[in-house]
């Protein structure tokens, strides 16, 4: 389990009476293991054509490449996603050269159809080789690349024509956001010696497959060979934190994880994922001054300048700024900086469109209640109950909602005045 996921599920947010935290969910689990791109089929005609579906209308493969706009090497962990009707249907990793091949077709096309994945975690048993997907079904689909530190162009599949049951989508261009300000991806993997890079890649593979003990050894070997590898220190911290959870909150492992994250920040002060991990640990420990210090550093290097945004946007950067703003808001609230807490909380709400943090709305409700804005507090409380109707604290929240509604009732308030 991702350590920060556990924090949101189990940790209580001590805000007024609403100290019991909601059952919030973290972002999706770590991405699947990079598959070996399938070879082009010997025949362009699928063997298992659905009844009534013209064989020449089926697409078996999407092929293309990922390229950077400045001609620099493609990052090692580029994830290519097929998004249909605003839902992620499939994910594959690009090769070190940026090439990718996505095999289409499965018995069911669920929220995440990782049909190109080879691990049992994503339901390989559902795979039906050679089925393909009709061009008509792909009309509402697009491809994008996801990698920390970059923004991706989007390729619509509506106008692309397949050739021999495959569709060449061309190049998905990613743009480096670090040209603006800040850096969410360390350049260390490209400077490391070959042996260190090989150990790091094996560590990532072991980590994705749940072999945490092996991953730990590979990452420790990486930093032994190349101590300036910030990414390896960060991944080592994540592995140690997960191992600590498995061993009933092993304090020694948790402290080792904190040390690994700190090494990453010492090597690269702009490597933001490590700061966010440290902030999550400080949040768990209720060290609000440290939470504020760490999240302020992350938000100071916010490449999209979310502080100037007034609308709602979808953040595709793997660094979770919604989480950073949530932590920042909670810390400001606990330190009695209500205006700052409100600003950060509203920014988190604008970014959290999926949504992943129901308890954010409880925090905002208490912030607005402190400002005697009971109508907004009521609205935020109702949103929480809609998102988490069966949460352990749902009963308490409903009682609080009733209190807020009384405070917001002018008739009730006038009666109290008359009695006085």
C-alpha cells in the first residue's frame, strides 16, 4: 500500500470536532510494469472477429513514439495512456528510445484496460488475443504521455487511418516544464554510470511487481555506486516506507525512509516528490510547522503558477499538487492561519477533480465555519457526505451538519436573540 494512501485512509485530521478523518483514496496505484512491445502480426486480419464486425475495420495495434520538444533524451519512465470519454482505458510504457506499441482488445473494456500489461495485477486472464477494437470505438479516444517534469501533447484518434490492422499515431511530443521554474524530475538517471542505471531500472521493475525486498537491494546498490542519484534515494525511501507498513509500523524502517527522502532533497533541492513524501510523514506526525515548511517549498516551485488560477483545471503532472495544497491548508488551519488555510484549501479543491480527498471538504467546512460563512460550510459538508456516505465518521458529520444548519437559520437565531 502506498504510504500516503494509508495516511489518507487512517490518519485523523484534527479540525474541531471532525478529528476522525474521512476514508479518502489516494491516486491510482503505481503504474504497471513496462511490457515488451509486441511484434507486428503476421496477418493483418484478426482471428477472432466479433459477429457482424468487418475485419478490415478492426485495429489491433497503436504504434508511435514519444519525443521531447527540445530534442533531449526521452525520460526512462514515460507512460503512454489511451483515454476514451475522459477515462483511462490502457497504459503502456515507452522504450528507452521513446517507441511504444499498444495492443488493443480485451473481453471487457473497463476503467483501466491494461491489455498490454503482462502482470496478473491488472487481470491478464481477461485478455483475448487478436480481438482488436473497431475504428468507430476509437473515435472518442486520444493518446497522451505522462512523465514527471513534462507536459504532453494529445493525439486524437478520430482522423487517423489504420494500415494492416495497425495505426501509426506518429510522435507524442512532451514539453519540459522545468524551463518555467522548478523541477519535479531529477536529471541524475542520465548522469549515472551504466551499472547504477541498470540497478535502478531493476529496482523499479521489482518495485512495480511488489518485490520490495529486492527493490530495496537494487536501490541501495544504485546509491552505493552513484550517491548523487536523487531518484534512487527517493524510490528507496518509498520502498522502506512500504516495508515499515508491512512490519507493523517498524520505526527504524520509517526513520530510514525519512533519511532516504532527505538525501534526495539534499542532492537536488528542486526534486519535489521527495519534499512531498517528507510532508506526508510530517502530516502523519502532526508536525504542522514542518508540514508548512515542506509544502511551501513545493508550492514555491509550482511550475503552472496555480496561485494565479481562478477556474478548475485537471493536473496531469504525476507530482500531486492537490495533495500538497491539502497538506498546506491543514497545517495553516492547525497553526491558526485561517486565511492562508482557505486559500490553499480552495486551490486543492480546484485541482482535485477526480476527486481523491473527501476530507478536504470537511477541512473547508470548518474553515468557513470559523469565518461564520455557514452556508458555504453546509455546502462543503454535504459534498463530503456525497463522496463518503459510509465513512466511519458519517454520523458525526451529519450531527455537525445539523448544527451548521441551525446556525445558518435566521429564524432560529432571532428566537435566541428574543430569549436573551
